[in-house]
C-alpha cells in the first residue's frame, strides 16, 4: 500500500538482516525518517552471515544512523533482553523460516520485549502488506484502540540502488560503490599480527602482506610513541587505538584482497592493562574489533634491544596477557613460532 510522502507516522519500523548494510538499506531507513516522527530499526539474522555478525551490524547502524534507535539481535542479546524485561525467552527464527514465523516473532518483539507500538513498516519487499496486516491484527488484539499498521513500500524495483546483500557478500569489491566506506572496510578480510616487543611481529606482518598481496597497515602506536617519547596515558592509548582502526578502514578502501595489520587495538589494551592496571570502557570496546584471524608471535628467540624497547620480562608479560585475552574472548587465533619463513607458512596453511 503506497501512501503520500507528506503523511507523517508516529513510529515507523524497518526490519532487515542488513548483512551487510548497503545504500539500498540506507535509502529505506532515510525514507522512513522522512515520513515518521520517530523510526526504530530491528536487525536479526540466524545464522549470521560472513563478516556480518551482530557486533558489526550494530556498529554500522550506529555509525550511519546515530540518532535512530536500533536493536540488533543474536541469541545472546535476545536472552539478555529477556532477562532485563523479565520476559519468557523465545527462539529466534532461522533466516529461511516461513513468513508467518518471521511476522509472529517481530510482533512478539514489538509487543512484549521492545514495547514498540509502531504504526508503519517500511520495506522494499512483496511481503510488506502481509507483514503490516499481521502486526495490525496483533496490536489490535491487545489494544482495540490501535489504529493499525500501514505498509510503506520504498523502491521495490530497486531502481535507485540496484543491489542486494547477497550480491555484496559474494563480491564486495564489485559493489563497493554501493556500500558506505565504514561498512565496506569490514567486508575485506583482515589479519592482525600480535605479540610483545621483539617478538618478530612487524617483520612477520610485512612478509605476510607480501605473500598475500595484501595491504599492510603499520603499527601506529610505535609511530606515536616515537613522536612523544613518553609513557602514554589512557587517553593517548584510546587515540592510538582509534587511529589504528581508522588506518585499517582507509587501507581497505582500495579493495585489496586482504589487509594485514601490524597490531590491533587488543595490543593497545594490553599496554593499558600492564601500565595502568585498568583500561577505559572506550578502549575495551575498541579492542573487541574482530579479525578473520589473529596471529600471535611466540617470543622464542633472545630479546633484542633497539633502544626503544623495555626488557624480556616485559615482553613475556605482554605475550601472556595477550594470550589470556584471546582465550577468554574465544577469538580465532594462531600462535606461530620459528623463523619468518616458517611463521608465514603456518599462517598461509591456516588461511587455506
């Protein structure tokens, strides 16, 4: 059902996997914003699709639409919300579940968990009218005064942005002009190299990037320290971690086959833990940035002092703390040892 663009709705709803978020999705959300007093966005996917997990989708929506309330669900977040709301948990439907199962789940979310009394849904899909009717019936059954839910169809032919999420997942480079730069950077495979001082981390990063034909992102913390020559405060460590991520995003825009990162915000977190005892929330959040693979360099050769490093005991503490964090978070990682050539071979074997 198409309505006049000038018609204002009180609360509009946009639902999608957003795997990944592309310009077509953004156009849909922007259309809702132009027609509603408020807009809420719901994203769920089961199973989650490659490089489009809940954390990534949450970050994309917050970055692109910071003023819009968005709820991004996976099983853990759904369980958390149910506990907070004291609501009996409900199973999230699979992506290939029938339309009626998807509609019933969204109606339950809106009524019992999120408490969104929407009066319009925005889609670019054929199922939009049936979706709106199902929500109308659910809301009216609970509250006979509810005005019902209107379906606002937005560019169903996708003439404005001819792209689908499956297209982008299959070939991100081909569709990069229809994906925001912040989102696109997460679609390029990323490998980060971790390790203590004098553990061969930078040497391995360069050799691996060459072997993969990948873009190499240097360690910004080293550059920053060489400029300041002093112990870094928590605020400075946050700046280092943010800049490291910004450099990764910039490197990914050239559409390389892979990005190899000489360190990650997790390493910056280790410095905060060892130097300050406790990190800031911002740094902890930055350190949760995900990589396709984290490679941890074993300090299996004598410590080499270049005039900027601390000592072997510090290197050992860095290695132990990094290893503990990787294990505690359940992140995919590979611990490598031996010569540079042996380490490169170990990583390539893991990636194939």
